[in-house]
C-alpha cells in the first residue's frame, strides 16, 4: 500500500531554491510527485537548479520516504527554469545524484535502484 505525503517548499518554509514554470516569462509553482521505487528508505532529498553549484536544503526535513511511498512536492521560489540536479540520500548513507532532470516536462520523478 502506497502512502501519500505532501510537502510545500517555499523560500520562507524550507528555503528550497526550486521553482519551475511552463512559461519562460512567468514563474509558477511546480507540483510533482516523488516516488521511492527503491528497497531503501529515502532519508534526504535535495534539488538545485542545474546551473547552481551548491545543494539547497533537505526538502524532506524530518520526514523520510519509505520504499514504495510517494510524496507530493510543491516548489515555489520564483525561478523560471526546468532543469534541476536531484540528490537522494538513503538511510544507509548511500546516495544517488541525477543531473539536469526536466521536472516541468515530467510532473513526477521515480527514484529507482
């Protein structure tokens, strides 16, 4: 059974520097579903614009995303680009980095092993 959580990322909330928009001139909130399709617990999730050299804050915060679980994430920081680097840190300390993912196009992201 999949559980669904919801996380709102804002500059005042998590300080997450993510904003994705379908129109280049107008920034809009981006809603996407993150699904953990691994056998491990996702302990941390970071996303930063592909042209930024540092990771933003952990989007999950104190939460974790168990195997098979999904979370709705809203990103609202006023940026207008779509390509983001994604970093996933699991409870065993291992991590996966996905570079230049176009989240505007997909509306969802599944982390797999």
